[in-house]
C-alpha cells in the first residue's frame, strides 16, 4: 500500500508515527505529493476526490482517507496495543485529545495557507487571528490538563498523544516565533520527552 503525503504535513506525520510505533512500515511505500487547495495534485485527485493528504492507496486500488481513518485502519494490521483504545473511559479521552491535537494542526495549517498562499490583497487578519486563537486555546488547555495526555515515555503511544506531538512539532516548524513554551512549562516538558521517541525523530517535518 502507498501513503501519499507531504513531508511538512502534521496529518501525514501522524500516520507515519502510528506506522512506525506499530511496526507496519514495511507494508507501506511513502510517496511525496505537492498539493494545495488552489493547485490540487492530479494523481491525488484521482485517488481522493477531496485531493487531500494523507491518502492511503491500498494494493487493490481502493483509497482510505482522512488521517484518522488511515490510523484506525493501520491499527487493524498489528496485534499489539491499539493506538485507539477499543472501549472504556480512556477511549473517549484519547479520541478527544486526538480531536484537539488535530484541530490545532488544522488551524495552524490554515494560518500558514492564509499567510503564504493567499494573495496579500485577499488576506483577512480577523480570520487569521480567529484560527490562531484555536491554537492558543488548545495549548492552554493542554498545559492545564497535561496529565490527560498521558505518559510521554509509555511503551505504547496512543493516537491522542501522537496528534498532540505532531501539532506541537508543526508549530515549531512553521510558527517558531509563537514561543509557545514560554508560559507552558508542563506541556514543554511533555513534548521534550515525547520527541525522544524514535517515531518522532524519524518523521521530523521538512519543507
Ligand atoms: C506546509 O508546508 O506547512 C504544509 C504542507 C502540506 C500540508 C500541510 C502543511
């Protein structure tokens, strides 16, 4: 199977981290695709009508998207601890932390598009600051609730932790000036430990 993604994408990184954590990378080829909303990649559009990365093309030609669906699928390919707990209170915590981390990534990517892709004359500062407020609100919640994310050095990372790790990694990559660590020491400590995982080291974002 083939993962279509981009080296800067926090959503593609989330899928790659899950694949590494769960030992399924040997079943996968990783294909870099350049696509943006105004210039969608043609091949990607054939595999996913939304023309969004990441998209996983299975060996029989069927496609899976979005990143959550792909991670859920990868979880069926191994017999270890699942990244998405099947049941119990922890399932709802993990899914909600995942939604928060992915929502922060989405808002940050929209800010990046707004600041870099959109022609200057069409930019809308209030929209940009509304998206950035989501990022900052997520950071503040995570700082106050770092215990909910769970042990960064646990043998088995879950999908909530991975989504938060990829969101923070994307902020460092594209929004280093935000300086989010300055007022969030607990989250900074958590991320420092989580970043030591081989899966995170091997998937650092690049342009
Ligand atoms: C970026 O260059 O920041 C980016 C590229 C692809 C997806 C998301 C973000």
